[in-house]
């Protein structure tokens, strides 16, 4: 019985670690090579990306699956359509 409870506690601890790692995915930093800066890919950036896709009349594709040329095209658009101080990840964490 003790062995079973110990195993359940270990599994529970591991599941909590996995859930925490998944929750952190909203803080992905992406390097914008042509502009030599970083951007945080979070909910706000995802909304901007979807606006961009709508303006370009393109269907949704995950940003990370785009080829480099299409990613650079998005960053050019994004720099022309800023939304305040949040665009760039200036703290370089």
C-alpha cells in the first residue's frame, strides 16, 4: 500500500511539472534577424499574426511552420504595425 501511494505521489509531481512547462509556452521568444531584435510570441502576438493573415487573405498556418521568407515578410509588416512598447522583448531575459 505504501509503495502504491509513493508511486502516485511521484506521478502527481511529474504531471505538475509537465503542466507547468506547457503553461510556460506563452513566453516564447523569437529572433527577428532582419531587424536584429526579439519578439515575445504570446496571445497578443498571435492576434497580430491573425490580423496579418486576414489582410493578406491567407489561411492560418502556425508561424513556426512558415519558411524564412514568409516569416521575414510578417516581421516587416509587424514593424510597420506596432502596438506600443510590448512589440519588442527589450529585457532580453
